[in-house]
C-alpha cells in the first residue's frame, strides 16, 4: 500500500453519534491495496447506497440522514482519500485516482451494484463510477455536483468564486504543523444575491483561534471537536482538522482534472441518474456562486435524457441542512428505479 499516513488514520473508531450508532452503524476500513478507505456501514435493509461527501467533508456530514435512510437501504458512507480517517496521498489527487478507489470499494466491500450518491465533488466521483464502472453501479445521485463548472479553463478564468476559495484553503491549511483552522474563515467574504457580502467578525475569529488552540493542546492527536459551536460548524471544523490541504491544491495547480471529461462521462451514463440542484446566483466579479447554473443543469439533462431533475431551494449541502427533503428524494428515486426494473 502506498500513500502518506494520515495522523488520524488507523484502527476502527467507535461511532460517537448516538442516533447513528443506535441505527446499527459500525465504522470500518478497507485496504484497496493503494489506500485505506474509512467508512461507516449500516444494517442490510435494502439495496446498497454509497454516500460520498463533498470536499473537506467526512462521512459524519451524513449523520442527519443515515438513520432514516438505513430503514430502506444498506447505507455505506465513506471518507474519500485525503479526508477523515482515510489515507492521505499528497501529490496523487485526481478524478482517476479517486474513481479507482471507489471502484475498488464497490467491488471489494459492497459486492453488488449500488446507488452512488455524491455531494459536490463526491457527485463527480459518482459520475466517474457510472461512466467507468457501470457493472458496479445501479444508479447515481448528483447532489449539487459542480458538473461543467469545475472544469478548466472555466473554473479558473470565469467562475472563480469556488476556485479562489480552494486557493485560500490550500494556502492557510498548507502547513500541517502550524496551521490555524480559524484562518479558513479569516479574510473570506461570501457574496449574497442582493450584492452585499458577509464576513465573519475578526473578534470572533480570534476567539475561535484560541479555543481551537486550547483543544489541540488538551487533546493532542485528536480531531478538533468544538462542542460549544452549532452542529454545522462543529462538523466543519472537525472535518477540516482531518483534511489534507493538497486535495484543494490539486484543483488549483491542475492535477485534479486528470481522468474525467464531464460531457464525455455523461454521454456514457446508462444507469438511472437523479440530479439535485440547489441554490445558485452570479456575482458580477467572481462568477457563479454555487455548483452549477440552469444552463449546466439543462446540458446534463440533454446528455442524459433519462435523468430525473429536482430543483430545491436549499444550501449546497442539502443532506445536512434539509435532511427530510434529501431522504424523501432518495426514497422516491429508489421507488422509481424499482418500478422501471420490475418485471412486467
């Protein structure tokens, strides 16, 4: 096995989220021969559903939907390489490598065709699987995935908002020994549809920096867990503390794009596809604020005529902020798939 050892990798961590643990999930790891993939798996209550989180996210981002989904699926939620307790591979982050990890996981762990549901960059991994490992994929869900928008040169030269965010993340998180996770939010402005911008106050970032430093001093070698923060922020900082910044850097320097042309991959998709499209708008200076615009969505539907489209008024991470709507969408998609494949 190659790759750099993640400081949080190794051993099966106990599930600390009470509702997830009570639903019967356990945390495990799988050695692909190249990397170790950390994942959580629930009871076998239906067809396999593999959840692939967004960049910087870990399987814990799905904690609000895993118990409900496990009533009708066998749910697997993974940490992508470079994230969580999975292996870090600085210098080797690209769609081809990430896709091959998932191919190995589907074959070696799941063992039967699965629905692969990915959020953001996780959706691009799901698309890679549908195009390159169709025998292992029964359907895919693209949850606000940056199809077309996260391709060069558009990503760097036109719709720069997210690209600039990755430049910032790679810069401030790059020194693993000295990084201050509060810097992830420092100096960052978020455009709003009305033309205004939001920024986290400096006094709060200084306070946050002190609390993070105190946690790291008192709990050396543990993922950062700020229990005083709202759950969304708590999960975000825990995930950031377990994130290899070279994953973000690979988007900036161009390594990530190897092995996938979005239009070509979509043209090869034969399995059912559900596209979930969340909020977006355009900023005059930085372009697309969101994952994909209406033209991108229309192009996906043109290339995959049998796909289903769901437009939602929601944050980019729909499964976390609108869990009931996400669970309902996947339940309905499952029923649609079964009605299509049922014998007449």
